[in-house]
């Protein structure tokens, strides 16, 4: 951004990686998505892979040639994460237990499971 090109800031992930001195494209993509989610930047033009054109971005807290700043970041609200997203880090619940309902097995199913157990599992019981 040079002060006059807001809304026309074209940067690819490769260019950002070179500027930051990294090759971690996953982190760069995640960072761009997070900036967009929080309302700091907005996409003004989608990139075209075959034409080798990068996306164009607009910084929301700086005015453009045609529009004033929208300050979208001010309206951002932190969304609550589910227990499955955090995978027991905050909820202290296993991800499998948080994401799937408990299944009840009938007597026939329990008998089949017991019959097919390994010998070492039978010894441990």
C-alpha cells in the first residue's frame, strides 16, 4: 500500500511468502483468512490463476479513491468454538465424544464384540 492504491493492493501468497522470508503457505493463507474474518481486509477483485493475477485487497480502515473507510473490524464479534473444534483443549472433552452422540448397543452386538476380542484384551479384563 502506497497511500493511493487501497482497493487495488494485489499480492499473491507467493509474494507474501517472499516478503516474509518463509515458505509456509498454509500459515499465510490462514493469516489472510483471519484478517478477512476479523474485518481488517476485504477482497475487491478475485484472482485469476490462469491469467496469473493475484487477488486485490482493500484495507477497511483506510479510505479508497471512491469510498470512505468502512471500519468493518469494529463490528467483529468473537464466535464461540464448539468442543469439537477445540478437541478437549478448553472443554476437557474428547473430540470424539463432543462430535458424535453416544450409541447404545443391544445385547447381541455386545456378545459379538466380546466374542471377537483379542486374547490379550480378554486377559486384561
